[in-house]
C-alpha cells in the first residue's frame, strides 16, 4: 500500500509539473510575441522615415546579433527547433543540457528580438519551441523520472501558444519532434498544451492567427491549381532545405573556409542581402515575419506581387544561414502566400484567399516535410474547415516533391550537426 501511495504521489507530482510548465511556456510565448511585434513595428517606423537606413542597420545588426549569440549564448543560433530535436534524441545529459538550457532560452529571446529590430526576415515561433523546451526541461529536473518527456511537451506547448493552435501543437510534438506516438507521454503533452494555450488566451484573448476565413475551392478546375501550387511549393521548400543544409555543413573551397573563419562578417553580408531585397521589393513585409502582407492576401486586401515570393525567399535564406536566432515558420507561410498570389492571375475564376492558403501549406510542408502539422496549423490559423481536404492534398503532394530534393525536412537535417559530438561543441570558438 505504501509503495502504491508513493507511486501515486509521483504520478500526480509529475502531472502538476507539466501543467505548471505549460502555464510558464504560455507566458513566455506571449512575451516573445509582444517583443517581436514591437521590434518589427519600430523597424518599420524607422524604415518609413529613412528607407535607406536598412543598408546600415541590417548588416550591422546581423553582425552584432551573431557576435552576441556565439560569444554569450552558444546554441541559440537559428530557429531552435533543430536544437530541441537533437536534445530529444541525445541521452547524455552533459550534451543535452547546453542545447536547452535556461541561459540559451534567455539569449534566444533577447537576440531574436534584436534581430527583428534590425530587419531580419525571421519569425519567433521556432524560437518559442526552443524556449518552451528549455523551460519544461528545467522544470523536469524536479520530476521523479522521464525528463525527456518534459522537453517534448515544452516544444509542443511552444507551437500551440505561439500560433494559438492547440491541435497543431500536439501534432507537431508527435510528427515533427518525436516522430512517434508514445501512449504514456501523450496525455501529459496534451495537458501542457492546454495549459499553455489557456494561458495565452487569458493574456491576449482568443484569435485566429491570420483571421477567420470562409474560403473554399469548388471541385473541378480548381484542383489543377492545387496540384500546381503544391508541386511548386514543395520544390521551393526542397531548394530551401538544400541551400540551408549546404551552408550549415560548410561549403567547399575557399568560400566555405572564409565563412567559417569570419562568421560575423558573413552575417553582415547576409544582412546586406536582406536590405537589398527590401529595397528592390519596396514591401516592408520582406523584413520580419511577412505576416501583414500574407494576412492581407488571405483576405483579399492586397494585390498579388509576383516579386514578393522570390525576394522573401532570398531574404529568409539569408537570415536563416546568417546564424542569428530566428525561425522560418512565419516567413515560410509568407513565402507560400506570395507564391500563390503570383499564380492567382492564371486562375481568375478561383478565390484568391483559398489559393493563398494552399500556397502557405504547400511551401511550409516543403520546408519542414511534416504534412500533417502543416495543414493542421494553417487550418487552425484561419478556422476554415471547408479547406481541410484541399490543404491535406496540397501538403501531401508538396511533401513528396520536397523529398525528391532532400531526404529529410529542414529541422531534422539541421539537427544532425548537434548529434555528432565535436570538441568545439563544449566551448564554441569566439567569432
């Protein structure tokens, strides 16, 4: 009887810790959203008053962000999802801890905000995953056992709270993070997601990320557009993976050696690329997440710009490979929206809003190669149930096309660099 009582106490203690952790992750997600929105707004105001200032602020800001991240917060670079995935697969606590420490989480928030303040084409949703994983992993230190389950739940709760998409958070935890379904952990993941989601709703209210829509696609010719958009989105996503992976692994020859020796200078060059893209486009959504333009396309409040998708793609690539902390989730949705917007004139009889949703899910699925997460997250962000079947089809097609270019999605491809123990991992060299 005493043994059973102790086991019951352990179980309920663990469940309580999951719920407490979910609440803290929800607060962190709301804080990161607030900081990201205000950072982007400040940069937009600066850009509106002085359009050419990006040629100084963005390259210098990228250089400073990479310097600070490498010197003071190693393992905070990039999206953060690859670090969380790698930490979940590493059993050695000495190697796992530095990937999801509270110090890394703090640095992620600070340097990510600074990067957006300087015009990076990046999002805060990926970083929220690493921050959520770090918070829950720290809380898991007080649990009786299975600390890795806390890490997984934190990542899922981060997605749920960042987008206000609880179902997508659960699916992300299963499909992208763990790539499996474990019965003992699933209920606790759901509990953490609920706690994080309710906390975010309590602080900012219930909302649809891109606003509620009632778009639909009629059966027939519309499905030709679905297939075309899915193929192009999947191909573009695969190209994004290949470029990102090649630079992360190290380019051959003198260029690759120069990037490794001078990462801060390389970051400044990437910032210059982003500034050029912004100037050429004339669209402020080239910087930051691109949320405003994507939302406007969904609701028919903006005219499609054929140059937005390629320029946003290039700006996001430059931001992602520069080494600054920042995610690709939101920029990917924006690239997909721009891609569909550019194709929309070829199908004048189709509703643009519905076509834009197809573009979003296609490109996102092509980048992350997680089709279920992709269509669930876009469906939840718009609350449009009529588009579920077309979104499913587009995600599956895009995923298969992307796999022709890359065996794994972006996050799992980049996670491999954290799975191989290297001497410099313990003490990263200064830039």
